């Protein structure tokens, strides 16, 4: 079989259908509403629509109408699959508008003289659907920082550009422009689609896998209650750190009394309030960890002792204010319980290698000086080079 345009389209249709069936088979546990059902079903329809175009034994008008309708409907379903993958619900007004545009295909003239107008309409419709999918995929990539989502969005941008190019050239030539370039039957156009569609078929599965990997990493490295790094996450951070940093070690005052009298639910709520307050004070670039129980660590890369001390003072005040605001919202419930506050120890120095552990020990020593001095205050150790 010669490697002509129809052969490439036929192979592309086969690979597209296979990609859709694989996606459908991998999503049997999600039910009919999962993204795999929309994406896989759409890809099967895309492949069947392209395959119909390549069957010369069928009536020409039928090939044009049925192939275009199936391909466009498949593209619309694929777009809904991208929306579900991104955690969004189907956008029904746009979906209805897209299906209405598809429904006009059988009304297009099948006169060979109107071939270019028909191609322009179909390509522009496909381009709009691809842009819709590209915007959704790129928003997902930016929001969740998924490399595979950037690749997914990029393939939709590429097919949208191809659709725009074919549609624009078709419209221009239909208006009387002449060209020696047969862009409709050109083998390079066929190869571009052959590269994009099958490759894109597996990208959503890779997006889902990357997202699942991120979720597992969060479970392994973050505290489920506060969202702070746990011990494993802190160890990973320590292994990557070089240069100097400020360490702010925080231990909550009167937390055990709160837990004993008000219960663990109130204790958990207080820990969440404290974590949110500390994280807000730390700001961008800081890293926040829960060492266990009611003990936390705020890491300030590149900060001197003076800057870390100023930050610690603001942490101390923010914790006290967050707890008191919560108590004011439930006036009278806490009785004579002393409010939860923070005793803090601060150290700054080189954190490379064993320096982090040594610095943390110094911050711990400073913290206990705060405890002995009456709690709810900040103590410093030293500024090591």
C-alpha cells in the first residue's frame, strides 16, 4: 500500500480509535460520568469519522456528512473530557452551541464547486472546539503545575493552528485566490494530524498519573491536618538546602490543657488556626513544618538572625490574635482556660550538611528559655556564619 494521504489518514484513524478504546478500558471503575468515558468515547468517534472519509466505496455526500459529524461530535466529547479532568463540570451552553454548529454540516452543499467553503466551515468549527480544550488544559497546567497538562494544551493549540490554516486557505481560495500548493491533499498536512491525534490520545492518562503521583507525594510529606511538612517532608527539604537560613521553632503554650478539657476536635481546630497564622506571616519562600504534636518549625531560607527575629515576633503576635479571635467568636465556651500562645526559639546560620540539625538544636535551646521565662515570647541564640 503506497504511503499517500488516504493511507496516512486511515492509519491515523486506526491509532485514534485504539487510543480511545484503551482510555475507555482504563476507566471502567469511574462510571459513565468520568473523564475517561468522555475522552475515550470522543476519540473513538474521531477515529471512526476520519475512517469514513477514507472509504471511497461509500457515497461521497454520506462520507462528507457522516465523517464530519462524527469527527466534530467526537471533538466536542473530548473537550468535555478535558473539563472533567480539570475538575470542572460540563459547560452546557457552549456544548449546545457546539452541537448546533455540528448539526449544520448535513445542510452544507455537496456540490464539488462548494468544496472549499465546506472545508472552511468544518475546519473553523474544529478549531473553535480545539481552542476551548486548549484553554481548559492550559488553565489546569498553570493551576496545578502539571508538565503533562502543558503538553496536552500544546497539542490542542497545534491542531487549532492547523485548523485555522486550512480553514483560512480554503476560504481565501474560495474567494478567487489561486495557489500551486494543494493544501487539502498535501501529505505533510496528513502527517501533522497523524502525529498530533494519536500522541494526544494518551496524554490525559499521563496527566492523571502525574496528578496521582503528586497526591501520593503530599500524603507522604505533608501533615494531613495542617498541610505543613511532616518529618519526611522536612528531611527532604533539609537534603536540598544550602547556604544560610533562619529557623523559628514554635511550641504552643497551654495546648494540653485545651485538649484535655475541650477535646481533640477543638485541639485540631486550634492547630489549624495556628498553622494558617504562621504560614501567612512566613509568606512566599518560607517553608513550614509540623514536627509533632503542638511543635512547629518555620524555615526562612537566606534570612539573617535579625530578620528571623522580627518574623518570630510577628508569628508570636499572630498566633495569639488568631486564638483570641476564635475564642471571641465562641464567647463563654472556654471558661477560665488560659489562651493558647506560642513560645519561640530563633537561630540563624549555615544549614548545609549537618548544620541544619545543629541549628535546630540551638533553636530548641532558645525555645525552652522562652518557656522558662514565662511563655508567649521569643528568645534568640546566635547568628552563625
